[in-house]
C-alpha cells in the first residue's frame, strides 16, 4: 500500500466493527510492536520495550480528540500520534507505526496531521522529545521542520518530561527536545 491508501482520523472515529478488541488494546499493541525497533540499540532496556502509555491516558486522549490514527484499507489502525497539551503548546507524546507498515510515509503523514491538529487548536508550537542519533528520530523530525531546543531554553514542561525520562531509565544525554513554532 502507498501512503495515499491509508486514512488519518481521530481514534474516536474508528468503527468498532473493524477492531478485534478495544481501540485502547490495539493502540497498545501498535506501540509495543513499534518499540521493538529499538531492541539491541542499547537505548532502552529490553524489559522496558513492552511499556506503553497507561490505558487511562489513552482513553483521555481519545475522548479529547488528541489521538490520531492511520488506518489501512480495511479501516484498521496501523499507526498513531498521541498529543498532550502543555503550557507553551502541545507535545507529540508518541508516534508509532506497525513495522510492517513502515517506510510508506505513514509516520510523516501522522506528524503532518498532528501539526494540523495543533494549528486548528491554536497551539503556538508543537514539541517532542526524541533520540538524537536514531535515523527515524531526530533526523526524521528535522526533515519535517522541527528544530532542536537548546538546553538553556527548556521550559518547565520539558524539565518535567526530562525527569520522567530519567525515572524511566532513558539515556537523556542521547535525547533532544525539538520544537516547531506554528
């Protein structure tokens, strides 16, 4: 399938008839499958690769229309972009695509949909935190127009997220914050 054959929509708009379980379970499965790309890179402890956004947060994002999904020709979600609101804009909290649907432009399409969501919702900027040297992380977002936020410009939301990343065992010395002003 080409990217044109996928559809980006709000998770709340996915018909339950196309799902084999709940939308929350499917999104968790997408997140866990996508995280396996990090296996063996030494960036995320192997036992942490099955971590996922807590189900209550997923429900909150779906209900607030901050969970965008990419659906295949049958209408089944195969990727998603999760957004959170921050004091200074919104956070692209998670971007995941099932590995078998990767390399087709879905990640890019989901990021563009997230940017459009942020614009429509009058957010001044969209932020993210990512690995600096993983090809499908910082280089990918740079190509889309995101810029690295210098350490001296980290705001309170970024510092809180950084503390959460430390608590999760992520190597924050290999991560960067990025921003796109809207």
